[in-house]
């Protein structure tokens, strides 16, 4: 399939940093924003210094996240955007539920994490949020794009299956050749009738990708495999939304001349 026939294979968001993804069939993008409700909340692992009145980027090590806390992958979560209710399931059963806008709801979720992973905690877990803030791994508000052919190349190098959700991306693309996304830096993608995204940065991978998203087992060494096979530790790219609009699974992706 030529690159001109690339399309969106899947869309995901992560309402709570470090927890499981939420698939979307369609989403509205706003200029300079993330996917709505992506990394809207985070769970502080001990005092982080985050100030909801003056929200600012903080390193992911301040929060519960897969790079250090692989047990999080054992959980299945659901987030209702209308009510901001987070439901946490563990071992096939509901373990906690709470409206994250309320102190009572946050306390219910925090109490679960105190029970679930006490050895991982550096202090009391605390649900954090601030209007308009995203707990992304980078300071800018971006959309992460993953090329499925690049993941196939990593599978070949690793000699094992590599679940695409290891890379915790927002938009998964089918139809590009492997590593084609790196050729698109500083170029724009047109998706749907109105949305435009500018590719701004390659994504350097960390040990979070070593964790199987289904089991929580740290069973591969993805950054090491990338470096040994390809001479870098990158997979995927970040894009800034420069024109808003709806995007949907199945949408064609058109590249601007560059």
C-alpha cells in the first residue's frame, strides 16, 4: 500500500496517566490541544509539587506510570467523560469507582491504589487534575502517532509479538512503510475534512514499552531492541494540531508537500 493510501487504524486516549487506554471511533481535535480528556488526570506517587492553581509540566516519575509500576497493566479502567467517573477492574471484577471531580470519588480511587500497590508508593497516592492541563510526557500538548509498520519491524527485530498498545499512542496508522513517520518531521497531515496535524518530534521510548499491556509482565526490552537493530530508541512521532476538526477510524491521511 503506498503512503498516499495511509489511514487511521485505531484511536485511543488515556484519561488517567498510566492506566489503561480507551478506544474511540471518532474524536474532535482542537487547535493546540490533545485528544479531549487524554492524560486529563494523574495519580501522584508521593508529593509531586504539582499546583492545580498554576499547572505545569512535571516529569512522569512524579506519578504512577508503567515505566516503574508495571502492575498498573493488570488493571482495566473505564472513564465516563460526561460524569468523570472512573471505574477500575482488577482480576475481572470491579475494584473501585469514583467521580474524579469530587473529593469522595477521588478518595475511593486513592484508597484502592493504597491497597493495590503499597510497595510502589513513596507516599499517599493522590488524584490530580487542573482545567486545561494534560499530564503528557512532554511539555507541549500533542497527539502521538504510531506507525503499525514500524511496530512490525520491531517485532521482526525482537523475534516476538509486540502489542501496539505497548506504545500508548493516540493514533495508529496503517499504510505507511516502516519508519516513514520520521520522514514527516515539520510536515503536516490532513485528516478528515478539516483537521491538520504538524509532526514536531520523534518519540524516544522508555522501559514502559517492555511491559505487556495485557499481563503487566515485563517480558521484552524494546528500547534495547530498537537501539541494537535500528541505531535509535524511537518509535512514533508527536504532532501538534494546527487546524481543528473531527478525525475517525478509517479516515485517509494525506501528507503535505515538504
